[in-house]
């Protein structure tokens, strides 16, 4: 299944100067200026940055605050695109050293699916022994199967850049199309090993037996969303991450399929991170995966998918579980957008929350083994220390508890609020410890 | 321009609501109620009607008086009323059960803070209220013994309404578990513990498996409000219910009362079980 492409030029392109959860860039262009494809239009300084490049050529209409897929207004460069193919010179660098590779990745502004710039994910400053590629979003993984060799080459480059010795690609066990494609794929002329994860047979078990640098693992039937790092590491590597630690602390780095392809483009073709595959599902006439250039308004993406089916009620960015419902389909697609879900007016939920009946459904579904209902009650009453005692900070905000709640309580929001308060309390408590 | 709804996630939820859970339980009790009416006749019908009516009227009165939102349609009051009628003898005068149902919902439920907040199962509390106030009227005519399979289908020695057909209670209760409206941990551990302990102590199982006991296992013990929410806590709660049932039943010789008193006591211990079985999150806690 290949991705749908946009054949029409959008009327207006909105490029937010902050497309991931990090530092916002400063605009490098002014109103009326001409830009070409691949031109750097946003520059920033700091440690958690992703430069912004223009995927279109045209004239800058203005630099103003515009709606962003995250629901907030962000300073954006607005471009009137033209039918032209002028671009900056893309210089491929095939024999780059690891440090140069990292530099190229940083320069290209590549961002992981979990909001971290790729250069930071690959070299977090701690010893990393395995790079996991999360290919458990079937629609997105399938859209990249046509260019699988490029993805695999990009993955090799990432291993090289990070100085990581082993790479594990994780796919869903029920994603037959991907499994078939990976079985037929070759790295350095050798076929890939596709192995299942059963019980305690984690990645280490297969790495011991084979001399391959990269193996493919078919995990369970879970799609590991950005917050599910702990489970990804636990299921694939058998290394669970204790509360307050990162994947890097258990020597694991995580990347996505998109960024691997982007790394290939950056190194072998010299192109910065300009386009992405996103999924469009729900009430549209032709749902599927779409190859979109960043900055394209969502309404143009929907149009490429055949337009809305029925009267649209809600447009949700990044999934129905934890996604953001946006107020305008003029918002652009950004680097951290993975999917769009459209719901009709009838599908929009109108539940009213009522009292908790302690049915423990939230406890049964919680992948982190928490008591979501209890934490939410205490967060509601402002007992944040108590929330901490019930391990509120371990919550990965997957939204499963809220989805099954028969009382329709806003569990995720309550727990998230208690987490914010707890972190604030920790931050306030820290200076006192230093002075002691 | 089209307008879009903006709301917090999740944007898609399970269709199951409190209403579904409660009316599902009521529906599961309909077969046994019909069997009781068939067996006991109008006395049973009158008691069931009086009990449900009492529960609904007092719920309506309290919610109107305190200007709460009316919650009769969520089925909780109907469920409590129906359950209360099933653990009373058919010979009980209808006005007594009417009063008891008012006690169940008025004191047992609303005085403790309404749905989700009561400590003791309202129907059990009302049963104790009846037993203490009119002990003579609450004595069942006979004590059921399911000695053959036909007793499981229609128990001629039924003392309470719920005793008439143990198999109907069992089937509908298991159906609720299969439909995932009721969680399996408590009923399974409760049933196993009771049967194993009774056999070990030498009591015939035919004394134990009665309609009221099965109601206790599948409906009273699984009342989510009065049980611990932790996974291990629910297993301990089930075992505790079983142990207490056998303790009462073995020494008093009456497993019907044993079940109800054991459940009442277990309700009281449930919060204690819960706070002592708090789970550790996946991955553990690095620094406490």
C-alpha cells in the first residue's frame, strides 16, 4: 500500500517555527522574501532544537502567530507557494564520519515521533547498546515498505552516527504486510532475521545467536505510542525503566521509521527533513496514508483523501486516545504529526461524568499497573502527595483508563494535573536540599 | 467555515456506562425473579414490587429534597430493591419489605454519600435491618438442601425468593462474567474457597450451594463499590468471603445466613485489604 500524494498546491503554507516539543526557532526570512525548496527558514540555539526548512518555493506572505496542530498558536512563516522546482543545492555525503553524520542529522532538522530531535536520541550522552526502531504503527510502516531499502540504509546510518552496535526493528505480530516485506529485505546482501518475541525471549536472545547487526522482531499486538517507552523497552529488551529514568538509562535508544527514511534522504540525497507520511482515518472518503510536506494545511490533506464524509464534527491530531482536537482545519501538518482522525457530528462524545463506582476497570487495563481511579480522586481533591504515593508519576497517559471508564471520568486529565503539581513540588523542594 | 468540537481526549470511549452495568445486573436477576413468582405466586410478586417501589420512591424523594440530579434511570435503586426482595422470605409482609427498601436506599446508600460511596451493600444492610426488627418474620419456612440435580433447577425447599432455582442464578451470573460486565476474580475465588473449605470440614456441598449463596457469590460479592479495586485485593477479598461463609455456616449449620453475614463483614474489611495491596508500577520505583 503506497501513500497518497497531494497533487494540488495548497493556497497557503503555514510553517510553524516550533514543530516539536523543544526550543522555538527564530525566523530567518522576512515578509516578501522569496524562498526555495530546502531553504532554512528557522534557526535556533540550544540543546533541544530542530531547524525548520521550507518544503515549498514561493514568497513569504508574513510571519505571524497561527494555529498549530498542538492546539496552541505558534509563530509561523506563511508562504504563498508557486509551481516551481527551484531548490537549494542538495549535496549528498556518502562517506561521512559518524560525527559528521550526526551533524548532518542535526542540520536536517529531523525529529523523532516522540518529540525528540534525532541527533539527541542517538547520542544522549550515555552508553547505548541497542537502537530500537518502532515500526508498530501498521499504516505508517506499510506506507514506507516501497522504500524499505532506503529505510534500512537510513537505520544503518543512524547506528553508525550514534556508535550503536545493534539495531532491533519492532513490528506488530499481526502486521502481515510488514513482516513479509522485512523477510524479503536484504542488508548488505544478507536476508534479515525476523523473529517473534515470546515470553522471556527478548532481543538479547536473538542477538546472541546471530551475527547480524540488525534484526526484526515481531512483538505483540501493541502499537507503542510515544509515551509507551517503558513498555517498548520492557517488552523488546526485557529492560524495564524505573520511575524517573529514560530509555537511555537502560542503554536503549528509540527511533521511528520516518526518521530513518529522513536520515537516508539527508545523507544520501542531501535533503533536509521536508515531508512525512501521515495517516488519515475516520469520516473521510478515501482514508489511508498520505505523503505530506510540512506546512500543508490539514484541509488540503483531507481534500487529497476525497474530502469529508458527512458533516465533520471533530478533527483529531495524533490518535483518538490522547490526540488533540483542533479548532480549525487550517492548521498545518508539522514534524510531530503522525495521524489525523475525522469524526462526524454524531460520533462526537457527549458524555457527562458521574460518580466513580470503583468497578476497577481502569485498574484492569492499566499497562503500568497503577490505580488510575484512586489517583484521579485524590488529584481532584488536591491531595498531590498522596497521588505521588500511588505512583502517579509512572503514568504514561495512554488514555486506556479513561476509555473504559463507565462513569466517563476525565481520568487522564486529572492524573496529568497531579503529575504537573508533583513535578512543581519537586522543583520547589530541590533548592532547599542543595543549601543543606 | 465548518466548526469543530474541541474537547479533551480520549475521543472514543467504550460504550459501557454505569447504566449498562446496573441494568445488565437487573436483567440478570429477572429469570430468578420470574421463577420465584412461579413458585411462590402473588406473595413473591407483591414483595418484589413493594421492594422496588420503596427503593425508587425514597431515591426520588431524597434527590428532590436535596436538589440532586435524579439518578433513578441509572438502575441502581431498582437493582438494590430487586436484590433485597430476593433475600427475603415470601411470607414477609409487603409493607415491611417496602420499609426495608427505603432503609436500603435512604440510609444504606444515600446517607453514606450515594452511588459509589456506601461502605456496606445497601441490600445487605436492609436485610440486617429486617432481621433485627422483625426476626420472627424473617425466619424462612425451610432451609434449602440441593441434594439432587433437580433441586438445582427448582428447589422445593426454598426459604428465600432467591433460593428457588440456583441454576438460574448461576447461569445468568456466569453470563454477566462472560459479557465482561462483572469481573471474574472475586466470584471464582469465593466459590472455590467455600467449596474446598466445606469439603475439608466435612459439610456436604448440597448444604452450601444454594440460591442465596450463588446470589452472594455472583451479585453481592461482586458489588464493585464495596470491594477492593486492586487485583490482588480482589482475590484476597474473594478468599476472605469464602472463609467467613464457611466459618458461619460450619458453626451455625446455616449456610444461607452464613453467606449474608460473611459478606457484610467482608464489606467492612474491604478498604483495609485495598490499602494493603497497592500494586507497584511496571519497572519499579527507583527512589522512594
